[in-house]
């Protein structure tokens, strides 16, 4: 087990679990994995980050944030509506420097545990149903709270006019098309991998010709430019790039915040914007979101 990649047997040993549990972690908890070679392989460095992100009861390094005066740090999942909200925030509070990382839900959780951000943006599914943020204390420990940002629709981004006549995910997978996908460790990729497994598909042929990108907008642009035939992403990205959209499921996108920093000025100012007419206007212009529950705290 000295190489950069582990196979299924090795990752089971590495994590101290049986092999059947490995597949559950891939599809329900976003364990970083790839099947390009026809069998599951696990990048060791990404697995180590994933494990650290899921460790509970880690004391936050709040002094780092206390020393970051005038800086607002956000890490985690990518979302166009959040980009627009942060632009609104910058206009309202021009003296605050907003720094954002779009490294995915797992990386956002890791940054939060290390005390390196004020807010982690998360939409990972939970094995027992719902999302990780439905089980705040179980997944994150007792020192955090979760607040709903918005519900959004995940699905397939298709060229205008849907030239391949796709109506289901299975049709898209069976057609031998070129795909644009998010990176392992993101909630969107976890959803895609889980759906492929549910349908009984081997992802290896699909991944050989897939383009792996960092953001939903990049997925849309890859399809729009003809670099790929289909992508997995959110409805807002399809609208922004003029693509057709085939919805698959609605998901909840949440903010996770350390209790010690929940009442910090930058955090509270952002949460207050969720209830403003300006935020509602952003939702109308983008489309693909339901903000009925925006700003609602999630009970552990």
C-alpha cells in the first residue's frame, strides 16, 4: 500500500472496514474514488483529506479566524447563486474582503474543522437518507450549526434542442456520449456515482472520455462549446449557458458554521441577506432554485 492509489481491498484495510462498506462510502459519503481502469481506485492523498474532513470533535482553530479581521472566508461547494449573493455582499460591505474556495463539500468540511473558514458550503447525501446536514452533531460534532442556503435542482445539461433525444440518465449513459463531470469529493459527483451504481452501470467507459472540471459553469461551457455531449450539474448552470436541462433530483445546499463564529459580523450579515428582496430578485433571474427554506436553521 505504498503507491499513490489504493484498490478496494487495500482501502478497506486502510480504513478498517469491510469491502461492502467501501461502496457505501463512495456513493453515500463522497469517498474519493475513480474507476477509469475498470476497477475502483482511491487516491491516497484525497482519501486522507476525506477522512480528516469527517472526523468529529476536533477543536476548531478559532484564533485563526479571530486574527483574520476584515476577511470573510468561505469554502466548499460551488454554486452560481452563492456567487451572486457574495457579489451583493461585497457591494453592501465593501470594507470586508471575501475569499472563497470552490473545492467541494468535503474540502469545505475539512476547512471548517481546521478553523480555516467561517462557512462551509455542503450538500453531501447521508447514508440513512437526506443530507449530512440533517445529522449535524453526528457528522460535524456538537460545535457547529447548519443553515439552509437554498434548494436546487440537479440533472443533465444537454445541448440546445436535446439532439440525442435523452429523457433519462440511463439513456445518456448507454448512448456512449462524452461527459463533463465534477471532481471526486464534490456532492454533485457523489450523486452521479451513486446513481450510476443504482442503475448497475460500470462508469469506466464513461470516465475514459470525460472532462473533469471544477465548477458547474465549466460543465455548462464544456457542453455549450461542443467539447462534450452531456454534463452533470445544476439547472442554473444550464440556464446561464443556454442549454437544455433534464432534472434528476432536488437537493438542499446548506451553510455549516462553527458555533463560536456564528454571531460574527460577516456571518450574520450574509445570513441576513437571505431574507432581502435583492436576494429574491437574484433567484428569479437565475432560476432553478427554491428559497422557501433559505435562512432556516437545521435542527441536529
